[in-house]
C-alpha cells in the first residue's frame, strides 16, 4: 500500500508491496512536486484554464503570471497577489496652472494630463501612496496643494471613492518660490485581490490666485 512523505505533504510513495507501476509512481511524485512549487502561466486566464477539474487549485498554491509579472497565491477561494509585489507609478512632467480651490483636475493655463495608476490590492489590504510635484503660486501667502484620490475599479478617475484627496495625505507649498518634494501615506482597509485606481488632484488655497504644478509623480506600492 502506498505511503506518504516524511514531511506530511501528501506526496504518494509506493512501498515494496505495491504492484510495479512506474507511470503511476512518477505521476504521483511529479504532481505533488508541481503543485507545491511556483507554477508559471502566461496569464490569469491561462492559469484558470489549466487548473480545473482534477487539477483544481488548492489552498496554498503559488503561481507566477508572465503577462503581469505578478506572483499570486490561492487562498482557497481566490487568487491574490503575494505581498511585496511590484509597485506601480506614473509621471507627468508638463506644467499647468489652476485657480480652483477644491481638489479637482481643472486647469487654466499650460498642459494638464491625468497622473494616475490602477492596481490590485495585496493580501495585506494595505498600500503606500507617494505623491510628488514641483509647485509654486502667484501669491506669497497662498498654497499650491496636490493629493491622491483612490477609487474602486481599474478605470482611472471612475468608481466609488475609497479615500478622498486630503491635504494631510498629499504635498503642498506656500509662496511664489518653486519647491519640489514628496509625501507618503499608508492606505489601509482595501479588499485583497480587488481592483483600485489612484490619481493626483490639485488646488490653490486662496481664490484669486493661481497654483502651478509640474514634474508630478505618483507611486503605489504594496505594504505588509
């Protein structure tokens, strides 16, 4: 009668009393090793097509998706990114000015382009969001403020708001001198495996003034 490995991992091993069957023995060992190694698939759809029926995934399986360069783990109900996966980022260098005093995308001068990314929430449900920009204002007493807004779904700028743009989460500078810096904050409570999108919004702190922005950068990275 076949027995199992010494580590309790369910690898079926033939005994001296089993009828000789090299094919069954080799397949049992190969299948046990493969499902416990890092499997590689071209995409999530290729993974789903391969792991079905007798080969259906079991909790703890790990698979690498080539198209997304993403390491995933099966929780028993869903495939989720392994914490510590790749960060996503966007940069927009063009300069523009705005007179709006509430966070938005409006511009009155220059060339505005959306600075945003979409991402999949990691197993931890936590990400670090870094905001950077070069800013200045037409008034010595007014601030140029930029902050990230995060929504549900993969379409940038669409979906229910998860975290609104807030001064405390972004970067700002007051005065007419060009300044560039970054600010990072932790966003928690995301649903592991769900799609989200983040974009940078901006405003001036005083009506009648113009805030200018350039060299904008947004980075979203998985957090443990």
